[in-house]
């Protein structure tokens, strides 16, 4: 049995926003409320997307008609998992129960001691 650090990506929809900073704040706040206090060990942060033209990193926020989709990064440690795939399934299950109707995708799974 091994320990893993699992990183997931979530697509968070925010309505009635006027700026990217507002959308980021609302998305992180809402995700935090749904995860805490039971899942306070899950770290929530804004995702990063790279510009296809200049390769510069950008915040993962897209706004159209005062509605934003915000890419969040969720990280958690999974202990005593059978494999990296098992750790990914565990993290998606645990986080998915708290964040119903939020699309999740596994970004990275790293083993640690």
C-alpha cells in the first residue's frame, strides 16, 4: 500500500460576474463552503492555462454574458491506496460527493513517502 498526492481539475460555473477576479473569488469561496468542514484537507486553488500563441500562463477563467467558467485545482493526499489509479478513484469519489454536478478530471497522481 502506498500514499499518493492527487490533483484534480474542476469546472466551476459562476453567474452574474463582471470580472475575472470576482469569478475566481466566488468559485473558490463556493467550493470551500461545500468542502468544509468535512473535507478541510482538500486544497482549492485557481487553475492555470497556457496561451496557445505566446505560451504565457493565464488564470483559467472564461467569461461570456456575465457568466464565467472557472478552472479550479483540487489537491488531496490519499493514504494506503493499492495503486495510482485506486488513489485517483478514491479522490474523485470523496470530492465528487461534496461537489455534486461539478465536472472533475484527474490531472496528476504522485506517490510520496
